[in-house]
C-alpha cells in the first residue's frame, strides 16, 4: 500500500507542480513535475517513519519532563511539518521552480492535515 500511495503522490503533486508552472514553458514544467513528484514519492514512503520516530522521541522526553499529551502531539506535528516543508521548499529551489509557493502549497496543506490526523491517531493509541 505504501508504494501505491507513493506512486499516487508522485503523479498528483508532480502534476500539480507541472500545471502551476506551465506558464514558464513545457520544459520547465516537466522539470518541476519530476522534482516535486520525486520528492513527494520519497516523502510519502518515509513520512510515517519520521512522524512515529519524532512522536516516540517527544513522548520519551515528555515522560522525563512532565510534558502534557498536547505538548507531545504539537511538538511532533510542528517538527514533522518543519522537516517535510523545508525539504520540499529546498528541492524546488534547487530545481529552479519559478512558482515555488504555488507548487508546494497543496502539499503543505495535505501534508499538514495528514500529519495532524496521524499524530492524533498515535496519541489515542498510546496511554
């Protein structure tokens, strides 16, 4: 299921990047498609591992320092989003994407929502 989701992410986010950058020519839009699509593919495969790892880290730290569940959850969400969103921005900077903000905005919205829901699921599962 993970590879199928990653393939969907490649096509969806790569296609979005292509569409919002098409005004700069087919060649540039195709370059953005490959950059954004590839990044989305890889990210989809590793995002759950990143979120769970950070959640465990903050849960462990929280148990030593009396963090509330909410603080653990939000630290995980914000840290995960920072890593993911920074990576997305940098990939597009290096690819020379003309419309970086428009290219990454959809991924930021869905990625943030995905992270929030995933962390809430982890929080409900853990005592």
